[in-house]
C-alpha cells in the first residue's frame, strides 16, 4: 500500500492543478472541512459535499495516514443574504423556540442523516459558539496588525489595508480592483470603510439573543472567523487540507485565507479541495432557491419529483458515479439507472464467494487492484473506481459462463480488495454481512433442530429440514 501512497494526486483549487500529495508531517494529515449551518434540515446537495469528504477521509486513512478530520458546526454568525439577521435566530423566531434548540434539533438531524449514508464521524466537531474566546483573540490580533478596524461596536476586515501587503482573492482568482468596485453590500452596513470589507464581529442590539461580551461591546462573531479560529486551534498555523463546497470558495475561503495571513502571515492550508454542486434541473440545489430535496423525502418516496423511493446506498452510489469536481444533476431517471447499476455491483462479493476456483487462471487480480488504486489516486476518482467494479462484474460473468478460469490466489485477491474498496473506502453496506448474518441464523436454526431431535421431537426437526430443503439448503443427517 505504501507504494500506492506515494502516487496520490489531489486537485488543488489554489493552483487549479492536480498536484502530488505531500503531507506536512510524514504520516499525519490535518483536514478541515466547513460543516453545516444548523438552522434547517440538510438537503441532498449538502450531503453530496459531506459524502465526498467521507471518501477522502476514508481513503487517506486506508493509505495509512493518521488523519485528524475537523468538521465544524456553524451555530452562530451566518447571516442571511437578504438582511443582517443570523440564520439561526431567524429560524428560532419563526419556530418560536430558543436558538440553541434550533441548533440542537438540526445538529441531531444532521448526524442522523449522515448515519443513513454510513459516513464516519469527524475526529473533532467543534461549534462556533464553543470557540468565542478564540475568535475574539484572533480578531484582536488582526486589529493589532492593522488589517481590521472597529466602528460602533462592530469590527470589519480592512481589505484595502490588507491588499497593500498581501494578495486577496487568490483562491477565487478574483482581481482585487474588481472586488473593490463591486458595489453590493452584503449586510447593508454603513460603518464599513469599503463595501467589501467583511464583518469579523457584529454589534448586537438589545433584543438580540445570541451575544457575547467582547472588547468592542456586546455582539457576536462573523461567519468567516470561526473557521480560521477553530482550524488554527485544532490543526495549527499550517495544515494539509481545507475543504468545502465550491460555493464557499468565495468569499468564505478567501476571507479565511486573508484572516490567517493577517495573523500568521500564511495561507492556512496547503491543499484546498472544493466539491461541485448537486443540481436539480440544472440549477444549484439550495434552500434559498426553494429547490432543495431532503434525503428523507427520497428514502421514503414522499417527494413528487420521484416515481419511487430510493435507498441511502443508491443515492450514495449515484453521487459516487460522478467525480466530486463535476456538477451532478438529480433526476428520477438518473436515480433509476443508479439503482440498477448498484443492484449489480452489490452482488459482486456474493458472486465471488460462489465461484469454485480451478487450477487454470485467465484473470489478473493484481492488475485490477492496481487500476483501483490508480483511480483513487487520481484525485479520488470514484466513477473510475466504479468502472473497475463493472470490469470485475464482467469478469465474474465470464468465469461463470466458463469462458474464463480463475485460480484460488486470484479469487482471494478479488474478494479481499473488492471488500476494501467497496466497504472500507466507498463506505457501502458490508457486502459480506448479509451472507455472514444469514449463515449465523442458519447455525442457530440447526442447533435448535439438533436439540429437538435429541428430544425425539421429530415433528419439529423434520419441519425445519423440509422447509430448508425447499430453499435449496439440504441437511445430511447421516454425517
Ligand atoms: P451550508 O449549511 O449552507 O453552509 O452548506 C454546507 C455545505 O454544503 C457547504 O460545504 C456547501 O458548500 C455545501 N453545499 C451547499 N449546497 C450544495 C449543493 N447544491 N451541492 C453540493 N454541496 C452543497
Ligand atoms: Zn468555513
């Protein structure tokens, strides 16, 4: 595996190129991914992003990296686009509950949805409200270094001052003059020196519920500062990977970079990974556009876009059939096709178990394994990996139809590595479990039958034997 480890290439949004992956510390990887704003149920688009990072996390671990995966929960400070109201506070007002109840409710829901997709938990899941002190400290340093100013109890990042020393917008490749000339103000404030200056701290009025004391008075943090503060706290001044959806590239991630440069003089991450958007009828799925589809609506078929329900594993398969950097359009036809394909792929392990190996061999499991690694090493190319699964499926059909032979060495290799790629790396239901579990149930049944036979209760023991025989499982009592 270490041979494969050296060949991992990651598309880095910073250079817009695929680059060989080199971690800062030999076998450790620090990865920060922007988590959800917990003011509503996550839609399938959000899930696509987290599913993609689960694949990356699992693969890095498979390559024997010791990964620290930090994925935050935004529970304060994410302002709505149309007003300067916090999304969570707005939701609390609408639902007539405490903001922290909103946070708890949607955090729980987020976890339970990701469980349906069988995602692994991050190693640390910090909340913005749990790191107010760290955010205040970072803002103080930015002010001290001359890149932020306070005005009427709020603090803003000073883009003009920052741009004299550093390049702003390097991730999104935006021209600084264009940014400055964009007249749009995101929060309608007149306290800013420049409309594009972004809030690090916002003054809270008396009726505001979520607020904290700070050197600038009572208020709450801006959205971008939480990720900088938490990333630094858990991964240090410089870590390996920072990720999130493509829509976060600008302004969120460029603002994060600016904040880190202001304090530590450098971009916080070596590799920036951005996942592309899930769309519906060609339009980005989003809560605000009103075209979001919720995972549960698809699991139980209650959304009228779809003709039927689809399981979490089919949805995940559909997501992995596209590379994470491409857009992916959700439709009933696409899901139907994915379901059909998934039904085939999920039989592979069982089919391999049924094959009786011979002495001759026409199969090259080593080459197949190498191709699987090459797919994943090519910027986590899951569709290429799935294509390898189909190659194996075809190989199995050829073996079954006797146009190919396989020996036990190659057969075992296929089993071992299919299980690794399908279960451990893509995180699908364990291909073996159904069979293993059924085997265990059968053992229990046979034990009961033996006991009944010992008691000469032949009526029950014969009933079990006959029913099993109808299922093709024949018991030989003579042995
Ligand atoms: P939010 O809760 O809006 O901050 O979104 C959580 C994560 O989901 C972010 O990384 C977003 O970039 C990502 N995201 C939002 N909409 C989509 C979409 N339609 N497709 C893929 N990812 C998305
Ligand atoms: Zn973030």
